[in-house]
C-alpha cells in the first residue's frame, strides 16, 4: 500500500469537511468529483451556485454532493461577519470591511467556516498565492495552543529506497521559514515529529541536519543546529531526536553507526529537519527530480486547524492528495 493509499484509508475512517474556496477552477472541480466519489471528505465550495454548477458541467465534474456556500445568500453570513469584526476590530477592521471581506474574498470566508467549526480544514493555492492563503489563516484561525511558529513540510516518497520508512520521509521546513533561529528550528522539528506521527501512525525519528556530524566541523551554523537540538530535547524529551547530523549519517545505518556509534537516531531518521529554507527547498527538489520521488506539500503545521497551500501548477490529483492529508490532520 502506498503512502497516499494509507492516508486516504485514514481519511475515509473519520470523514471530515474540507473547504475548497477556488470553486471555479477546473482542477478544483475535478478534484471535488474525485474526493466525493472516493469518500475521502465532505467538500464545501464557495461562490455563486449557478456559476459553480455551470463550470462543473463544462468540466464534466459531478459535484452534486458538495455543499455550495454563496456569500450573497448564506444564512450564517451575518453572524460570521460579526464574529470576524469582533476578532479583528482591535486591528482596525470595521464591520463594513468585515462584510466586504467575507462577501468578496472566499479565503476569508473559508477560514471563518473553519474557525467556527462549520468545516474542519481548508485547501487553496491553485489560484491564490501562498501569502494570500496563509494571511487569513493566521489572522482568523491563528496558531495552535503551545505552538510558537507556523512552518511547513513535504512528504517525500522515494521509489526503491530502503531508507527512512521504506522511502517515506518528512522534509522540513522547505517552504516557509527562511532562516530559522535555534529556537525556531527546535519548534519546526517538534511540529514535524507530530506531523509524521499523525500522517504515518508510526514513531518519528528526527534528525537535525548540518554539514557536520557530532562535532566534525566548527562553525556558527553548526552551533545553531546543536543549540536547536538541545532546546528540542528539553522541550520534548519523549521525541526520538538528535543532531547535528550530515545527511548520510542520518539515514544510512552503516554510516550512522560509523559516524555516531550507539546513537538511536543515526542511520534511522525518517524526519529530516534542514537548517534553513535554502537547503530544505533545494533538497526536496533534487530528490523529486533526480530520484523521481513523489513530493506532497508544502503542508502547513502549527495552525490551530489545518489550512494547506497548493502550488499554482498543481493538478486535480495533487489537490485530492492534499485534501486527504488535510483531512487526516483534522482528525
């Protein structure tokens, strides 16, 4: 069973409701058809009902079992407007501006549906930019309790690979936090361990990566990873995690044993935490292109309820995969 098959199986076991606000995009409509046909989630589409149904018909997409929320006729729009105003009035938002946002911006309405428990998560980004998707999520849903930082990860599924969890890894952060401090790196590692546990149902083994393994090099960049490892172990002592490791020492058992003898993480890592966005982004794209790996993400972590961003070059199948992941996160 593939990684995505496992995620879909878990999504089907506890059905959640996911908002897809980019409701006129053909990929969204085709994905909605597949999501509903496979029973992965309930779907809420946002926009004019007649326009959405016409677009679906033009794209041969069956969305008859989706819920369509039209802000011009939705019975809860007044209550949601008041709640958005109360939530953001300290930041200068007026009630008229709140009404305009919910009436004209489906991302804000989608996040309010998630915030108020009318949906369990949201997936967008096929049309809107990452900044557009995450801005309302941060303003409305905000970070999860005890979480200081929103970050992201990719699930990498590497074919014919004996490392990690039979070729499955989490790479983080590859999409959001550009140059994390030691404290932020520790937070990313802790969130990534939780994400691995949630998606895979297995124990995470977390390696904080560097160009050094256990003191083999001296540099301020190495010191940051060492400090992040110390903070992580202090904040989350139950997580199997260590650093600093070079990549080969983290995932290849024989090299891990040689470079870091008797270390339970060395050679066994399935969660790889990169020291900065440059290294993480380069790494996931190298593995995706040269190893022909499947890359699912970037998936956000640390938001109180899941909101995930798509690549604007995504396919309908990509949307289906991210919706399944989002549904499992919502569980």
